[in-house]
C-alpha cells in the first residue's frame, strides 16, 4: 500500500513532520490529548531527571506556547524524544528496508498492511492498520496514546 510505504520512508529517515501528514488526524489529536497534559505537568517537576525529558520534548518551544502545540507538533516532539537524532535506533531505521508482504482490506475504509523490515541482516514482520478518510489512506497508531501517556506518568512519578 503506497500510503504506508510513503509514511515509512519519511519515518525511517527521521522526517517526522512529513510522516505526521500521513497519520490519521484522529490519532494525532488523541496523541496530543493524552501526551501534552503529562508533559506540561512534568515540566513543573522539581526533579532534574524529569526536566531533561520535558526539555527534550518541548525542544525550544517557549513555556507560554507549549499548551497550544498542535497535534502534529506533539507527535513530532514525541518521536524526536523516543528516537533522537544520531541515536543507534534512528541509525538502524535509516538503514532499514521495507517490504509490504500483503494488504488485507477490511471494507472500503480500513486495511491492515503486513510488512517486513530488514535491517542489519535481520528481518522483523509486523502489521499496521490503515484508515481511509475523504478518499485518502492514513496510517493509524499502533499503541493507545492513553497507555503511552500512563507510562510517562509512571516514569515521571506523577500522581494519577
């Protein structure tokens, strides 16, 4: 499926703003709604180890502007935090090849793309869901943003 191949190319090269354009807008907004409040709260933490994460996440966004970050900005900030430029993981992604193995259509507006990532002589098979909206296919997030936010809450020692 061309839409997922294009998303993957941008993702693997670290061009997260372009990858975000190919994400389902509903998922981007759900990611913003789940993650942004956690990072805003964590930015007030007295713990230096927590502020290292929040400073990296907000990367130059002024404290006054943080609450107004767009869903794309939050998604990009999250990916840059998890896969920082120059990291070993990012280098692996940059050298990876992607082969779409099959596409299972689930009606007119849903699909599941089964693919293989090949990197450093190894192969990993995975799948990703896709959704069609207004004639355009979008990649869906694999992990529930609320669960990701909860893991960060725990990491930062924030109370629920």
